[in-house]
C-alpha cells in the first residue's frame, strides 16, 4: 500500500542458488540489495516456465526499461515475503543511493563553518536577571497535595507518683496469633467514667400473673415392701419347673429371636460412635472434602536466582521460619553431561530466608561451585554439608550467625510487609524492590564462607546429586563394618553421583595434616584457604578424601549404573529436638564453639561392632532403573582382601531419570520412587517388583515427598506447575486432589511441621521462586487407625503380588 513499484516475491532455495542470493550468505539484513540482469531472469522464465519464482511478475519484468533489476532481501517481512522486486528506475536509485536530507546538509555546513572560524572568545560572567512570574506558581499550588483531614494527636502520660520508675516492655510473637495479626484494642478510661448517684424514672405497679401446669400423676397411697433376700427353690421344685411343658413352649417361642440377637451382637459393635462415623463419611466419600494448600509466603532474589532453577530446599531443624535455598544454572541434558563453563560466570550461594523478612535474605553461604544438594547435620544444625556440580563436597559452619537467624526482625528497612501483602504482591514487584534496596542502600546479608572442600582428585567426577548424613549411633570403617558411635555426633556422609560411584565421607580428628617438605606447596595451601572462614574444619580443606568408594556395576556384564538418588535404611530418622542441640553446645563445648572443633575419632579396637545394622540400600539411576544392593564388604578367603558383594537387583519401571527416592517416615521398608511419567512404591524384601505402580500420566513428574503426619499421603510435583496429592486410603488409580502452584516446572518439595496446628510445604519452581504453602487440617491430621489401615493395605498388595507370580509360574 503506497508503493506500487514494489512486488513481493517468494524465492525458493533453488532460485537463491541460481541467482546467487542465498539468505545469510550472499544477502543479509545489513547488505540486502542484489542486482540481477534482465536477460538472466528472461532465460530463467524460458527454462523453468511456471515453476520460476518470477512467473507472477513476468509481465512487469518484460516491460522493465533498465538492464538490471534490483532484488531486496526483506528480513523483517515488511511486505509479506522474504524478497521484493523494485519495478522502477527512480525507486531503484533512491534505495541504492538515498538522498541527503536537509538536516544532514545543514550539519555539514555548520561543521565547515566551525573549521573555518576558530576564534577564542573571552569569558563573560553571567548577569543576574530579575525573576518574572508567568503564572507557574499557581500551577504548582494546584498540583500540590494538601492535608484536608486533621491529624490525630496521641499523648502518653503516667501518674505523677510513678515518675522515674523503670519501664518494662514485653515481646509477643506475631506468628503465635491466628493469621499473624495483632490488634491493639481500645480500653475504657476511668477518668471519663462518672458514677451516677441519682436517677429519675417512673414505675407503674401492676399485679403479677403467671400460668403454670404440671404433668404429675396422683396415685393412691399404699404399702410397699422390698425383698432383699433371694428366694431359692428346692431341688424337687427345680426339676418340676425344668420339666414342665410351659418352659418348653417358652424356649421354643423365643429360640429364633435369641439366635438373631446373638448374631447381631457378633456382627455389629455396640460401642460404635455413629455421629463420628457420619462426619468421617461425609468428609471422605460424600461431597468434596476441605482439601487445599493456602499460599503463605513466596521468596525470590533478582540477583542470585535470576534465570536459575532452585536445586534444593531445606528447613532449619530448630529455628522457626528459617529456610535455606540453593540454585543452579538451567542446563539441558547435553549441557549437564558436558558441564560447560557457564556456571562459572555467576556467583553461586545458598540463601537463608525468614518468614519475618520476606524481602531480604538473612544469610548467604559462599559456594565454590553451584550446589545441587545440601543437608543440615542432625546432631548440630550449625554444620551444613553440600554437594557441588563439579563433584566436590563442601562443609559450612554457621554457628557465628545463629543468633542473627534466631533474632530475625519482622520489619525490613522500615517497610512492614505482612504475609497477606506478600501473597498479593507479584514476584516482579518483589524482585524490583530487592534490586533497588540492594543497589541504593547496599543492605547485603552477611556472607558465611565455607570451612572445607574435598579434594578434586578424590571427589566425584560428575555432579553430586544426593547427600545424606549417617545416623549418630554408628560409624563406618574402611572395611565397611558398622561400629558404635559413642560421641553421638554425626560425623559421616554418603554421597552419590552419575559417575557410577557412591562415596562415604568421614570427618576425622582435628589434627593438622603433615606439612610437605616443599615451601611452594605451603604457599599454595595458604592461597587456596578461603579468607574469613571459620577454623572449625579447616584441616580438611582441599585434602579431604572419602573413606569408602562403591562402584555400581554388574559382575557378569560389567554394566555400570549412574546413581542419582540413594536411600539407606539406617537413614530413617528425624532431626533431634532443640534440647539435644543445646545440651551439646552448653555442657560439652563453650557456647561460641562447635562440637566439631575439638572432636576426636576413637579407635575402632575399643568400639562395639553393631550386627543388626542393615547395609542394604536402594539406588535410582539416571536411566530410570531402581538398583537394590549391599555396601558391606566381605573378606575373600583366597586373597584375604575385602571384596564387595555383587548381588544387585535391577528393576526397570521408570523411563527417565529418578528424581525422588525416599523412605516413608512411618515405615522403614516402604520406599517411594518418582521418575518420568509415573511413580512406584517399593517394599524392602519383596523382589517381585513394586507393590504399587501408577499409570503413565500426561505430564512428567519432577519431584515427590511423603507427608510427615499422614502415612498414606504423598505429594508429587509436575512439569506444568501443578502438584498432585495422593491419598492411598481414598484412591490408588488417580490423585485425590491437585492444585496449581506455578507457571513453570516444580523442582523441589519439602514439608515442615512448625507446630501441631501449623504445617508448611515449601515448593520451588524452575523460575527461581520458592512458594511456602500452609497445609490444611485435612492433609495434616491423620484419621483414626490410619497407620494400621495403610499397613494393612501394603500387606494386601504384597500378598497379591506373590499370588500373581505363583499363577504366572503355574501357567
């Protein structure tokens, strides 16, 4: 429209090769012009006829007066096609040589004049001129905001006799109040309350009338006697009564009714509470149950979590409202395998968030590389272990920042942000506020540097995908025998990685390693020591080696497995209470020091070998396989060397990488595995396969987690931002409830019990946002006999699985 000399054309790859106008090679968006001879176009029309791309404009080409035609590459499809043809010589010249505008000519003239006249003018100070009003002050006055409502003044006073007396204030936690809202209600001032001594009122005296009736029956008086000694029949009277025809007729008449009554007593429970059962039936089967996850808060960081995915989320075991989050780059599968250097461009940290300040992080942990997983130590939450993307294991000590986490303020930089405001606020506004506050005010959270990092030579060769602390009641030695741990402090870790290895790590006695003879090596160790790092575990830095290494492969075919998740039976424990942690800090060690600072490893000669410790473990691989193996080593009778037992059991249920392999918090031998488009529930000791396997879903499952309070409930996250809530006592073929959490993929799920009446669920997504949800009472409080019912369900499934296997073998 408005350009009749321009004709859009579609050039195929064949035409581009014939006329040497290939896209992004011969012509580009900057160099988009191509001159083609008219004879070549006419020859192409004769050769290819209607197949030629110039056939729609054949008439225009033949009538063109010039010898060369201008073809222009339209990269932005301004005229609808990838090329267009200019049909006039004037438009052709204007495109090839655009005319100079009048402004450009004036600029050239001004530059010439400046070059000719280069005169030096003397400096003249500015002359003050009187200000002349043009009416702008009226506009300013009209636009200004003025207070029209009178301000309220408060005066706080006290009685004169209390002048100079000390003032005491008390604290109250807002989280202990419903909806975290405290209202300062008004109270009656006795100064303005006047007692009324006299009151005038009129009284009218009327007779009081009342109607009453009773239902008492009047009976005649008569004498009554009470028998308190039983009357007994003689033996003759008893025989006569039992052999009488009247008794036989009575027994015959009531026999049937008595039999029915006895049967009903055996079938029905006379003490059954019908009202309570009616309420349970209404909530479970009749109507929709009150199942929901209420949005409580959300956390994100524009600087460290932008364009990154959250890899791990952990609640602080002892401090209310503190949650730690780690993030890493968003890699595709090929980038995860190759591990390019993109992760080195951005600093990797672990952020600690608080419910009382959702805008600013409370603490940052410095990481040598991006963190894939981390865990708090169960015996001392100030010690944190993490697994890096390059295969190293890192240790932190946050005992110096424990007081700051406990005294997290509810107001950040004078701006009150309540939980309701955080829910209604968008993530973009929160991120912008974080960026502005950090950029202007510079309120950076304190940075805690790592204490120790494992040796690169002896670490994993691929990312550490799972990490666990071993329990504090046993230790592992190099012969893979479980010994008694008398210190009751968790000192060992187990990690796994897709490099086909499982490593057991030990925190040895705090003796400095032997110094090498070379002075250069000393200087290198001093240079690599991170500054401002705590001295707790510095003897392990860059020289920490694993205690035991297990390679997963089959002995017959030497097939290697890449484990990404591991589950040991002895890891079935909960974090200890805060009283246990406080006793460790106050009794055995000074308050400012950690129990790991003066820890020593006892000799294994005096320790007791624990025989009842299970050494079997489940492993989920990156190919979707479930491996059941044993990490205990046996001594070969011929070579007298430890040899690993190779009786691995492999199950192929999932089609993609296993992202969840977790034991039930209520049953030690029940394991949930999630990967690909399905999930499975396993029972340790059952070799036939999973006792429950879901059907293939429409979307991919990306995370899973058991409920901490209900044995039959678990939650699974999907790649479309939804979470499925499964209740095995209601449905086993589909989720009982689902809810949308985010627009992107769910990456991690972590529940937490804050109090008996307050349960939270942390859900992270692929956009770097952490959503904290409050779990409703239906999902957090178990019903009557739920533990026994779920256990009975698992036992029935095991029997059914064995029955199916026997029938299959018989056929």
